[in-house]
């Protein structure tokens, strides 16, 4: 498919990010058609290039691949005045600048937002940091794990009597990247109307706090700190995992009608009529009486039996799949959530597809994850008009 397709075609993103939150943000923009130029330190590049195994045949780490498709890689030594001069040229030709350096790093290079606007008056400048550009912790470095710990997530995850547990993926990084891309797209939309840029300040901790959602609302309204429920839900009962005769499955009677239909399907209409269990508030109040009844029922038959029962009752239920099983599921295939890419050395790899389902102008893999500096000469000559002699000189001086 042509690179001219995509909702963000014509938008150039200068990507100074590394690791996950920033690269995930810019990858989403690239999936939608933006031109993304990933600026990397010349000797090592993005930290995640070394985060393996596993690696592809040409040395790309699987971690790096996960967040860096649809980008061109340009190496640039930002510690040098010459590298900073090239960066200024790139900024002048860009619509969006995204960085996740420690707070204030670009300002020390003479590139505050006010200074960026002198290079590109309508620039959209987005920072992604651990704690944001305000508050007592603004100068501290931040990581996903730290944000999960400080932001309440770990206090909610795990068994009631067990230790606090982090989510199994770097969920705060991913959410911060999503929030950043949303804010950038809103700023691009506003720029079309107002002809002005924006300064966007995204923090990991803010993203984690926002993710508390209804759990935080429960506390703010009741004044009671939430507790861990394992796989159960604090507000909906029954809505958790149960053990069948051959393993665990997920069961979610999300409303009273679903509960009533399930009770009828399993011949337990008296449960639906029992005043302790007739409505969700009552089931929640009497969960300690209801759950043993369900445990005893589900233990009698295998998972497949209960999935069939739930399908007949139109009650959501699912097997608890491993990652390999989930990726092999027919629904995942039907939605295009696995895709192929061909790397610069000709190796074909599988990657996750984009969840941004826009049939009229679909997200696409236009460029595979790049090797370090793969597009340096291309960008410098094609975008900035550098001659071959100038590029060779920059190489000799270790600027690129």
C-alpha cells in the first residue's frame, strides 16, 4: 500500500524517545500514516536494541521490534554542538517533537518550548516523563514499575492475602504512550483551526492515577481504601475466574438479566429468586455465600461444558489462554492482529498488528523496524539537503 495512504499522511514526527512509552506513542502515529524520524545515539541507539534475547538474524531485539515499526532511524550525537545544530534543522522541518528525556534535558540544549517555536512556530512539543514538569518529584527519573508501585496499581493486583503484584506487561508505559498520541492528535486537529502549536506534558504517574478509574471513584465516594480481590471484581458478582474440573476459566455475569439466564440454564432458578442473590448489590453483599455454591457447581464439569452453557445463556465466559494460545486464536487472526514484515536483510518476521481499526484508511506497516542509523543518509540528504561530502564529514566527526 502506498505511503500516501493514512490519516496522518503529511505529518512529520521527530522522535527523540527510547524504551517504551515514547516509542509506542510515535509508533501509533506512524501506523496512522505519519512520517516518523527516530533520532538515536550513534553508538548504541535505543536502549531496547540490547534488551534480549530473543533477536532476529540481523540483531534486532524482539523488544525493540514491538514499538518501532513505521519509523526511519537517524543517528545523531546530541551532546555535540554540531549534532544540536542538525537537530535544530530537523525541528524546523517537523510538525511534532516527542521526547522522553529526563525533565529539562532539551532546555539545557537551548531548546525550551519558547525556543522551539522560533524554529517552527506551530510545533507540537510533547514530553513524556516519570512525574511531569511540575510538582515536587518533577526532577526524578520514572519507570513503569515505579509508577505502578506509587500509583496504587500494585495494591490492587494479586490475591487478597498475597503480596502486591505488578501487571505482567509495562502497562503504564503503554498507557502513557496512548495518552500522548491522543493528545498529539488533538493538538494537530486544533492546529488546523487555530494555526498554533501546543506544549504537551504527559507523565507516567498521571497515566497510572487516571487508570485507577472506578476504583479511585469507589474510594473517593466511600472513603474506604480498596483492597485486592485477586481475579474477582469489587463491584460486580459473579465476575471472576472459577475452577472447572479441568482448569480455570473466566466468568462474567455483568448484569441481573445475565445472572437470571445463567441460573435458568443450570437449573438453579432458586438462586435468581433468593433475595441474597437476586440483584447485583445483594450478590456483592453476600458474595461469601454465593461463591462457594458456584465453586461447587463449576467443579463438576470441564471448561468446555461451562463455555457451552454460558453461550446458550448469552453470558460472557472465556478460557484463560496462554500468550501462544491467544495469538493463535481465530478471532485474533480475523482481526489482523498478527502481521508480517520484511527486515532490511530480507528476513521475514511476525509482529503484532495495529488495534486502530479504521477500514476506510487502515493502519498499516509501511516500514519495518529499522536497524540503527539505517536511514541517516537518506534523511539528511532528502530532508535537509546535505551533500554526500557533508554527510561523510559528519560521520568522520562522529556526529552521526
